[in-house]
C-alpha cells in the first residue's frame, strides 16, 4: 500500500515516468478529488499498441515506483490477456489499455466531471 511518507504527487510523477519509459500513448490524468463518489484521488489512463507493450508499461511502472519510492501496487489485475490492466496504488489507479479497448470502455466519458490533464508524448 502507499506509504504516508510518499506524497501522491511523487507517486503520480513516477507512474507517468514509468509509462513514458516504454512509450505508452495518450496519457491522461483524471483528478477525481472533487468527486464525492470517487474511490481514489487520481486515475492515470494510457494505452499500448499490443499485449506485449501493455505488459511492458505495467512492468515499467512497477519497477520504477518500486526503485524510486519503495512502493508497490496493492493489487494488479488483467495481465493475463493484457487488454486492460488495472494497477491499484490506493490513492492512484492506473489503467493501461490496448487502444480499441480504451475507446470501447471510454473511462474518461464515464468520469466526465473529473478534471482531465493530457500529457504530451515526447516521442
């Protein structure tokens, strides 16, 4: 679980860095703090181009967060088919999709009240 000594902002920065290291696409941060029914503070959503890239993104986030801030996800699910992998860091939930699956589920549309920040790809 996320330790109280590590701020959510530091965790968020490391998650984004982990995604970018393996060229995750269309990174968006949904700020859910102003939504009463939200289960966490942030969703981080991105997509990969294949099962292999989705799993690489998940592995990169796990490795970087573990190395930099000595934290690990409370729960991960979806790695078997790698179409939609959810990583639960308690205050931040990371959704790593394949592009078509992301479009189908449209998480951003479901949480339309959230403030959305898009991260520009530098690759």
